């Protein structure tokens, strides 16, 4: 395989992992937010104007967080993939990482 193919696979796998982690994290936050909104178990002291923790869902904010995390995940996998291109894979397999 060429170095470009290895880098492409590395970026693809990193992006898939980032997509799964981001989607599960956002879904978890939405589920927890829904339960906090539906069943207000946490009460606030009298110093606040509200009795329970307010929860608000904004699709724009959710999309912005998702997009930002996907971009950061892409760059997080891009940096090591560029470093891989500087190594000779045959040399690494023959002699190991010294």
C-alpha cells in the first residue's frame, strides 16, 4: 500500500470513531436533558428565580457542537496521518519503532 492509501484509511477510521463518539455523546446529553426536563429531581435553593434546573434544546447549538467536534476530530486524525507519511512502512515492519 502506498503512504497516501494508509493515510486515507487512518483518516477514515478516525472520522468514523469521531462520528460515533460525537453522535453517542450528543444523544446521551439529549436523553439526560429530556429526563431532567420531564422529571425535575434536582431542586435549586430559594436564592434562584426557578425551582428546578431549566433545560432548553436548541437545534442550532446542537448542530454547531456536532460540526465543531467533527472538524476537531478530523484534524486530530490528520496530524498523525501526516506523521505516518514521513516513516517508511517497510522499515518499521523490518526493524520496529526504534
